[in-house]
């Protein structure tokens, strides 16, 4: 299972008190094309209804790609999310948001596999820089604009991922199944890949 926590502030200042959202991603069917059940809880709104992400090619892209698709499914109930509105001077904004991704198993609880800090870039509202780090694929930075009437930290995270990994504010095409990476993962978990 993956647990993504979103906080106000920087990574070094994460606490339960500044936690804004929690996204849980768990296997429903563990295979080369996996199915996931995803649940999102937002501070102030509570839990959204669980959603399902099906036929996702395991280990074929960044963990952030999986997270963006899980957020899209929980927020929009679709594999395609609408384009965001252009930021203006009246939009809601955040100055600092961060997120952490932890891999949870029965024997390995809370191994951090990725982080991101999303910072307001200058004095203009809705202009951000996001700095992603991932244990397997390393670091990546994106500069982007995002504005909305009411700030949803989970959607801001999803848009930052989209800009960093797809070069646009919407989720890109589904990654192709990568048998090279999947073979190594299958060996590690003792599963045969067909």
C-alpha cells in the first residue's frame, strides 16, 4: 500500500497538525496490470467515496504518475481530468505545501519513497515551483500556474504532478507496460510475470 500525506509548510515541518489530506492506494488485484482501490480524506471535508484505478501497468512509470491517476479518480471519478482554469489575482493559493509518499507492507511500515515541496514562485498568486524526489527515478522540478476559487491541496498536488511528469495540467497517456522493470520487481516479490 502507498500512503500519501499532504501538509501545509515544508517537509521539515510536517506534523499531524498541519496535515491537509491523506491518499491511500492499495492493491485490489496485484498483477502486471494491477487494479487499485484508492481513498482520499481531506481536512475539513472528510473522506471521499473510494474509487478504483484499473489495469495500471505496475512499475512502468514514476510513483507520482500512479498518484496523479489515483487523485484524478478520487476527485473527478474519471481517468481524464478537465483542464484547470487560468490563475488570476483573485484565485485561492498556497504559499507552501509538501507531500510524502510511504510504502507500507506487513513487514515494512512507512518506508518513504518520494517527496515533493510546492512553493509559491514570487509574489503572484497561483504561480508555483514543485520539486519532486523519488527513490528510484531521482529529482524533477516543474514551474506551473494553477488557480481556483477554493484551494484543494490534493488537486494542487495532482496538477503539480501533471506539469512535472506530463508537461501539461492534465494527466497524460497511460504508461506502457515495462517488462524489464516488472521482471526485476517480480523477482523481488517472488512472482512470475506472464
